[in-house]
C-alpha cells in the first residue's frame, strides 16, 4: 500500500456502521498498520444517516480528516446520495443492493451492489448484514486476510457474545463470495 486508504462507511443508525468501521481499524492494528476510526453521531442514532471515517496506512497518519474517500460503503439510499460525490476519481462504491436499486454513480467511479440484507436473512438474522458487507469489502480491498478478520472479530465479540462468532464468520465468507461473483 503506497498511500493511505480513506474509507467512508454510512447507513442508518442501527445497521452496524460503527462496528464495521471499528473492525477495519482493528484489523489494521492487528497487522501492524496504522489506522484511525472517526465516528459521526448526533441525530443519526435515532434512525438518520450514521457514518464513520476509517483511514488505513502503512505510515503514520497525520490527520483524521479527509474530504474525499477512496471507497464508500453505503448501506442505504440516503447514505449513497449524501456521500457519492465525495469519492476520488477511480474510487469505488460498495452498496447494499437489497435497499439500493439502480443507483446513479459518479462518472469514473466503480460500483458493486451486494444484497447484504438478503444474504443476512438467508443466514437467519439481519444483524449480520454489516459483516456480510465487511466480507465484500475485504474481498474488494485485499487489505486483510480471513485469519486477521476472524481474530479481530473474536476479540470484538468477547466472551459474552462468543456464541455469535460462527454466524458472523459465515456472513463475512458470504460477503466475500458475493463480491467475487460480481467481479467474475
């Protein structure tokens, strides 16, 4: 990785946006990289658009602020509309195609629609849709291995939520598979 990767993650409050961002930052730390995770709260916790910024780098990060992201991960239509113009040319948008249909993306930006809600429901619970999207992002970015993601997930869930480890691992795997199928 030559330059820092700026990632914006956005969706409704309650969709696991913050966990997604924290997982990326923790994966970077686990792999001896630098990372920053900056959440945005406020009215978002009541169902509005919640978002966080994540920066991952092999070098020290001088500022937690960026204007344009390399990648936008959009969990819903309002989030896509709010942030899609803030993607660098040649950047990418991963979006939840279970909720976003036929999006109009900025010119020069790649887009991949992953039906994360549908996949999560097939697994038995909508609560793992964020981990499904994390799997898709991990496949897209190739930044972190499955072993890193699983180790971080295990630590993140802790003993109290250890019973959720299996289904979250399945969700990450299914997200990877979904993106792999889109890329061909």
